[in-house]
C-alpha cells in the first residue's frame, strides 16, 4: 500500500546499522566499565551533590536492596562514599569521591565529544527537526507507559477484587459448616 511503512523492516534495518555502536566493546571505554545503573547514580550525584539511598532507589526505579548492591560495588571501586546522617542515624547519605567525580567528568567529556562529532554533521534545521522527532517519540513512549500502568493497575484491582470475593465465599462456607444444622421438625395441624 502506498503511504504505509513496513515498521518491522525499518526497525530491524536501523538496529542492524547501529548495533556496532551499541556493542559492549565500543562503549566499554566510554562508560569506564560502569553499569548503566552505576552511571545513573553518578549522574544523580553529579547534579545533586549528595542523596540518600531511598532517593537513589526512586531515581533508578528499583528496590532498595538492589540499590544497596549497586552502592556496595561503587564504594569498593572508590567512586562514592556513604555516611550516616547526623540528624537521623537510619538515613544513609551518599556522595561522590574525587575519583568518582573524575570518572563521571571523563564519561561526560567523552559523551559530549562523541555527541558533537555526530551532531556536527547536521545542519541547524536538521538538528531542530531531529529534536522535534525525538520529543514526539518520547511523548508517545510516555503515553504508552501510562496506558500500560493503567492496564496493570486495573488488572491488579480486578485480581484483588477476585481474591476478596473468594475469601468472602470461603469465610461464608466456613460459617455455614461451623453452624450446627438445625433439625426441622414438622408437625401436622388439623
């Protein structure tokens, strides 16, 4: 059909073209052997200065025990340090070390240098068009994510409702079986 795009073919063609850019050997020097989550933690600390464990968990959208493992690994590599809050000893505060700050600055320098190299090939009009396209794609992805969250929420509510109904039925059965059966006596009246 004229006007229709074979999205699957287009997607796989682009993935084949960029797969080399996304390969671990290409990016390992750029990320300096840091995982995606470690880079995000360093970016958060670079922008905020210091954060607590809960803030990191919320930022990464992962459970607190996952953050503990990430922070443990980063602390062993001397990228950051932890300390207890003076006001509330239960709160663990995280800040980057000098080594961590040097690492994130190196990552950012490489990203900016790489970005300038790529974006330098675009005219100002192409760059603006690209930004608009990326904004539209992100908007579409956000809308889909919200729809998925709503579907999951509805599904969870339905499951909870079904569980509650089953629980009520089970309780009713228990009550019915626990109550002694009354023998009905009939008398004949003339």
